[in-house]
């Protein structure tokens, strides 16, 4: 168990709020995917919800970074933590990109594939959730944090399999090639959330190794 001063505790609280805001952004993206066959007005409204959630996450990141530059934590750990925070924030950015793709391009997903898109989005969300748990626990329980790092790796691997199956199914449809290519890019962007979340968990694992020394 590690004991922290007031500055550190304030930053940890902001860190956890930021994690929750990023998770909420991905959840709003999932909600958009679940309703991808809705009318365009509702799609636009849900996409705006994703953007607003990303803005809130970004605001919390900036607030936390400002506090950290005032001198909390030892310099080496502070640098590692700043890198993790910035990487976590990218997850929210990626969720916003997915929402923009669907909304701004007025993209219509094949109705028979929406469940598959939902599954891929759910795996991306669960990968981030495992990473977020590891991130929270790296302050207090290194062993438990490492378990969640392993869980994030497993879920990202599951996401790779879902992604491949979805792409295979896409190219078995009768859609025009140009439309298939656009939808494939969307699949990759959703999958990127899991890939990047797993990359963040790798950074967390490095911090865990350092803190054990």
C-alpha cells in the first residue's frame, strides 16, 4: 500500500475522473453503433453526445496535467503518468473519430451486420475497461493491476478475431467495392480502440515493473 500527500491524492482523483470520462465516451460510441439503423437526425444527436463526452475527457486531462506540473509525485513517475494520461485520452479521440465517420459521411451499416459491429465495439470497450482498472490499481495494488493488464491483452486478442470475422463477412456481401472499403475503414477504427487500450496497458505494466524495484 502506498501513501500519498494531498497533491497526489487530488491528481489520483482527477485521474480516475478522466478514466471514467473516457469510458463514457466509448460507451456513447457503442450506443451510436447499437442504433446505427436509426434516422439521420438521431444519429447526429448521438454523435454529438460522443463529441461532448470527448470534450469533457479532454478538459479533465488538461486540468490533471496542470496540477501535475505543480510538482506532485517523484519526477520519474510523474513523466510516466503524464505519458499514460495522454495515451488514455487518445482512446476518447478514437471513439469520436468513429462517431464522426458514421455521422458526417451518413454511413449506413449493413443491417445484418449491426450485431457484429456491436460485438466489436463491446470488446473494444471491455479492453479499455480492463486497462482502466489496471491504471487505477497501479497506485495501490501492483499485483492486481498486473492481472488487469493480462486481461486487457486477452480481450484485445478477442477483438482481433471479431474484427477478422467482421471483415470476412463484409466482403461476402453484395455491397459495392467502394462501400465495402469505407466500412472496412470503420471496422479498423473501432478495433483501434482495443489495440490502443492494450498499448496503454503495456505502458502501465512498465510502470508496475519500475515500482516493484
